[in-house]
């Protein structure tokens, strides 16, 4: 089973990816993990990736595709994979399709976790973290008993810089550039839309219905 996850930040991709990996025994492949593996290998490819990241430059598509290729030929991927965070552009999607064809692989499904942007904004900006023990809260979904105070240790709660309205808006704008991918894979009859507004267990049930259907 070879599948891909699409969705904006806060849509729940990480949670569902972990469950899919556990339930179906397939490798979870994210862009960040692939880069880290390449760098850790000490290969010339990994060293080149490191140079780009150290300089703050974007890793070019042709180099990213080569990193993906090196990951997809590893042993643990041969029984299936879950691709997360790549591709992000139509050019990358075309390159991925060509790569998979060359490796005699194909995508079985693209799961799109759909959540409206206003809901994502509330999900992400409402998070609060304990400054002492690291306990996590949410102003709307899991608020502390006392405003701004950790229930566990009584320390002050804070908002991560990544969770401010400004930071979240920037992230959503960046990821919105992936929107054309939804139509790209829909046109190829690979897209399955999942309602990300439902509770986590119900979202996973939707995912399982889709993936179990692919096995038949």
C-alpha cells in the first residue's frame, strides 16, 4: 500500500500518520525525516542537503527528488509507504510520478484531510504550553482550570511563537500553495477527501474504510 497525506497545518496529519503506520505496518516518510536520514548517512547527497539547509536556502526540487528516490529504495519501504509533506508543488508532483514509474511503483491513494482555515486558525492559536512541565492545553478544547495556570504543576502557561496569529497566518499562506495538488490528484482519480472536523477516532475510521477498500 503506497499512499500520500495532504492537509494544512493543524489538520491532524501527524496524528493520523502515526495511526496509519501502526495499523498497516507501512513506513511513514516525511520530508524532514528524509533530509535528516540523508544527512546522517554522511553521503555526498546528504552533505549537499546539509549545505543548503545551513545556508538557509531552499533545497532545490531536483535534489529533493533524489533524496526521495534514495529513501524509496530502502528495505523498509518495500512493503508500503505513507508520504507526508511532499510534494508541495505541481512540478514536484510530476517529478514524483516519473520517479515512481521508474521504480515500478505507484500511488494507491491520496488522503486529503480537509479542515476549513478558520478552524485551523483556532486550533493552532489556542494552544498553550506549561513553562515548567511542558503540559499542553487548548483555550477552547482543553482549557486549564485556572486561566494561564498549569493544572499539573501550577506554573505559568505560554504561547509558542509558532502559534501566534501572525505566525499561523504565514504558515497557512505557505501551505495554501499546495491547493492545486488537490485537483491534480483528483483529476487522476487518486484523491480521497476525509472530514478532518470529526473527532480523531472518527477521522481514523474514515481513513480505514478507504484503505481497507483499496485492499479488496
